[in-house]
């Protein structure tokens, strides 16, 4: 069952504005199942999020999602992907930004732009080990500080180690 | 003897040759104990809601004398482990149990407390009896209030068979057992 | 000994923390300096577990997320899977889903008012709320066999049809509801102690609320009428007339008023859905082994606690590659320190109650 119709022209407009601002930091776009995904270079994410919030009305950060593409990702893919789900409530528009990072490669924290990112980034750090630079207090949110490993990585066993 | 965690009253169910007066005293003491459990108000997850529903007006745990949920373990004698015990919560559950004075009983309510339930994962303790000894297991996900009451009645029957006077009047040092 | 900068620990074993939540509170006598929630005591590894289960197998586990409103999780999950797999749900099933979800909202809010009032000291309202809720739990038990964790939806629709007997029971439960809400409101609305402990307590401005990602009744109490049922309607919600209650108070009292009004609006929706229930199937034809081609989807619904979202990434197999739940309570809890600033220690339980959090949803 699908939602109401996605306002494609309005989304395209927002995408065009973002591409104009971000330039070659936009690595690709995809539109499927009524949802727009914009792939960005990791260092351009914070500027894009701030731009979308200040000038395009995407004032709500719905969620940040971490993905593990596998310990040996395919050629050209990096290990982790971090997704940012942004929402423009006045226009009822959703946009998903995606940034790929390699193991050990940090991402800039967007807590300064959206306070709601605070615990979401801690959760991604806890479950995947992705480091967010500039986060005021980056530590595990669910597991004990002494816990070893990052459970949502594909090479971490379901029942845990030992 | 049993593990250092087990209370001294465990293992007193079968007793040969107890004096007549002491058995009568046992019956009186266990009658008082089983009709006035004071549960520790410790709900961990979904089962806690059914525990509260059991204490509410329709299922009325007060008819069993158990409506007095205590917030402090020092005043409780029944630890109903209602919900999933995670590895992070396990030391706290153990400490709460140790803080309860004797005699005390433990009920594992729900599948998670019995064996980890539907969560065979890295963070869930597969059964609370890995850290504390359990007297009654009540299965269900969650058990209905009728199920919990059945578990409580089973616990009452278990308590009725113990012999508290054996613990009270023991002559030798308990620690040498 | 000085009482300045005393660090106190509330929880994880505490009668009023609504589950295993730990609050590290720094106080100066009674005034709160800082409050830091520590979560994770109920982290069950659900997201990892979901990656090793098939899509239908995941449905009963979603009940255990927000366990006070289990059907809301089933609903959000089913809609996300159907969006990803391109499954059309029959109209009758959509209406039945709305009925179940709104009945669940009513019972969730009745449980909430019980807990909130109990924390503040009005213990009778706990008994009233839970007793009123029992009628609705009976309906769920008659429908799907469970009182709390219900598994009341399937991918493609609902497991059973509503027969005339069950519809009569639902109408009877709704008929008794207005009197019961009025009873609770008579006890609380103009009660001096209630007002003293809830008015002006836990204030959060509208701008801060949006910035902190707050959703649900707390956001609506700040005056912002965000409600996914109206904003991006799903499952035929656009067919029903209902209001989205808001206040401009943005304190504990305002959140209480919003939730009591939401109960009335939910009853309104259910009555309309029952009156206009269309004929048809109660479930679409879905393959027994559901394999979803590669893709990703993010779908949100309006759960009783706030905006509930599911992100699912499929990879052509019968199990998800990654499934994440956007938990409203997880995000709402972040604004607790902000709401408590300048308050006194005894305000914490009232404010925490007004956030209406569920640890199963926060910790997954």
C-alpha cells in the first residue's frame, strides 16, 4: 500500500537547488518507490543538511541510519553508508542523503544543525563504529562502555562473541 | 550445599523427623508468608504491563495479599522478574536479589526471564536463572494475568511445603554448610 | 556535608521511570542542575535479529518494541514492507487496520494516564485507566488471541475479518468510553494538586521542540499540528474526519489535555470506520515465501507515542538486508534535560511521564 502521491515536481526543484549548491559533491541521485536518494561526498554532508534546513524548508531530521556494506565491499564501494532522512513538513517532502565512508573514515557531526542527531549519531557509533567528528559526547548509547565490537556489522555474530 | 546465592530456606521442603510443635509452627509461619508476599516492583519489559494489570482492578492481586509492591528491595520478599534481562541489566538484577532480606523467592515471569525468550542475541541473558536462583517459572509472552496468578498460587503451594523452623532453630553455623 | 552538586541516581530500578531507564541527576538541594538519561538496559539486539528472520517472522517481534501499543508497530512495519514489495492492501483490510490501530491508541493513552497520574500521586486513576483499558484488551483478545502483544496484522492485510459479534463489542466499548473519560477528567482537570504539579512544569518552546525532533502529542502540545495521519495519510486515513488537538501550553498539563482529546478523536475515527466498512477481502494475496527485490524504503506512521518509522533495505532474498526502526521515544527522550531545566527534583517524574516513553522502543 503506497502513500499519497509524491510531489515529484517539488522534489525535483529541491534536488535542483541542492545540486546547484553542492556541485560535484553530488555523486548520484536515485528515485524509487516514491523516494529520492541523493548520494553525497562525505565532506559535503553537513553543508547540504544546513542548506536544506535553512533555505529549502527541510527543518526536521526524521532519522539517521547506518548501513554496513560488508567487510569486503565491491570495487568502488566503501564499507559503511550513513543515511540522513530529512523532512519538509510544510510541503510534505522527504529527501534521503547518503554518504559512504570507509572503515576509520570519520564523518562530520550534524548536531550543530539538528539537535535530534545527537543520540542518532551515538547509536551509529555504538552499532557500527563510525566516528562523528565534532560530536559533543560521542560514546555508546546502548551497550556498556567496555563492550568490544560493533554488533550491527555484518561480521559480528548474532549471539555475540564468546 | 547449594550455591552461595541460594537462601537457607531452600532445601527445607523434605524434612524427616521434625518435632510436632515445630511442624505446627511451620504451618503457621508459611501460612503467613504465602498470604502476604510483598513483590518488588521491578518490571523490566512487556511482562511488567501484565503484572500491573494483575495488580489492577479486574484481576486484583490484592485478594492474595500481594498488592503491596515495594520500590525498595529491602522491604520486598518476592522478586518477580518480569521482562527481558539484558547483559547490562543482569548485575543490577543480581544486586537487587542480594539486597532482599531472607526469606525471599524469585518468580521468572515470561519467556525472556525463563530462557531469553525470542531474543537469542548478543545482549540478552538467556534466562535469569543464570544469575539468581528461581523458584517458579511462568511461561508466556507475556503470560496473561491468569497465568501469573497461577504461578503465584504454585509459589504459595511451594512455600507451604517449606520448614522455616529448621532455619530458625539451626544450632550450627550456617556458613559451614 | 554540602548538598550542592549532589549526584543522584534514579533507576534503572525505580517505580516511576517507566521501565529500565537510568537518570543521572545533579541537584543543588532540590533544583536540578543537569539530568542525563542512560539507556540500553533493555537493548535486545532486535535490529540484528531482524536480519536473520523472514519478513513474516519479524511481525510478532515488532509487538515487543512499543509494548503498550503493540498494534501500532505491526501497522508501521506492514506498511513499510508493502511499500517496498509493491503490495496493494484491499480497502476493507485498510479500514480494519485503522479500527485496530485507533482502538490501540485509546488503550495506550488510557494506560498512559494511569501511569502519569500514579507517578504524580493520584493512584486511583491508575486503577481507572487500567480498568477502562480492559474492555479494549478483551476486544483484541477476541480478535487475535493476545492482550498485550497481539500480532494483529499481516503483510498484505489483517489475519481475520471482523464479524458482527466483534463489531457489536467494539461499539459497546466505545459507547462506554465518553463517560469514563469524563470521570477521569472530573478527577483531574480542575484538581488543584494536579494543576499545581503539572501547569508550568516541563516547558519546551515550539522551536526547540522541532529542533530536537520531538513528535507526537508532546509536539502537538507545543502548538504544532504535525500528525502523519493528516500530513501524509496512509491506509485510508484521508477518508475519515477527525481533529488534531493542540494546545499552546507546552507543559505537562498541555500534554495531558492533548492526549485526552486524542482518545475522543480516535473513538470518532473508529465509529466512522465501522459505519462505512466496505465489503471485500481482509488480506491481499501474498506469496508464502515473500522475496522482495533489492530496494529501500522509509515509511512513517503516527503511533500513540509519536512518529514511528521503519527503514527497510531489501536484497532480493526473503530476509531484509537492514531494517531500522525510527523510535519516537528515543528521540523524544533527548529533550528531557531541556524540559527539566530550572525545575525541582519532584518535577522529574511528572515530566518523564508526560513524554510517554517506552523502553522497549527506545532500546530495541
